[in-house]
C-alpha cells in the first residue's frame, strides 16, 4: 500500500530534490567547464570566452597529450595504482577490522593498540625512506600499494561498523558450524558495504593526492 502524500510531503520532497540537484550541478560543473575548455579553441579559452558551451570544437589538445613521451606508461601506472591499491586497501581493512572484533584473535590486545598508536606518532619522512630503501621498494610500483593496505583509520571504521551489527547474525552462522572465513564473506562483508564504499572513496582520493604530490616534486627537480 502506498501512503498518500500530503501537501507538506510534496513540498519537502520538491525542495529536497531542488537542493540536491543544485548541489550536484555545483559538483559537476567544474569538470564540465574543464572539458569544454579542452575541446574549444585555445585562443578563445585563453581569453576566457568559453563559459557554458564549447566554441570552435576540436580535439587537437587530446592528440597532443597522447604524443607526450611516456604518457601511456604514466597513465597505466596511475590507473593500476588507483584500482589495485583501492581494492587491496578495502579488502585488507575489511578483513583486519573484522578480526579485531573477535576476542579469540591471537594477540588482539597487543595488535589493536599497536595499530591505533600509529595514528598519533609518525617517525617522519627520513625513517620512512630508509624503511622503503631497506625493503627494496624505492623506484618500485609496489611502493604505491603495500604501505597503504593496512590503514589504522580505515581498520577502526570497519571494526566499529562490524560491532554495530547484531551479534546474533554471526552466532547463528557459527551454530551451523560456519568458520570465520564463511561468516566474514557470507554474512559480514555484504552488510558492511556502506562503510567499505566510504573507504574506497577515501583511498581513491588518497591515491590521487599521492600521485599529484609526486608529480609536483618531479617538476621542482626539473626546475
């Protein structure tokens, strides 16, 4: 049965949709503005004459970008780092966050505070570089991936979310002789997809910021 909407409900939904629509336009417009400037005449774009729609459309800018030496390799590394890094970060955070909710976990009282304390103390860039050097991760693609698999903040998010789920769900599966892996993959993982989606967005943005910082450092070295 459908509930009949009152005039107040319709007004609320209308205002809500308008506000969300305006917010979506505000978020999308910078990307749209960038795109129409890249396919518009360079002269018109440099003079700020391209505003809401492209003028003198051409795709020469994209052709010139594809001709830059090493561009295809850089694009592949950036894409692989973002995709692989995000998947492994989400998977590692989900599994470790789930394990920390189990009192049977070996060394739980030591490992969890040990991970959390890294949120407050950081050795700095020099010890970090020495560690990467000793692990042979300098000038290595894995340097983008391995250090980010376990993120204390993401682990805490997953652990808190899992603890908010009804314990009876896991207990009923354990009564049916389901192991930890079965409980995690069949019951817990589908229920924690909202927090995993949030972690994926955070991890994706983090990868983008790391890539941008490295590019800025390379440009400074060239200068």
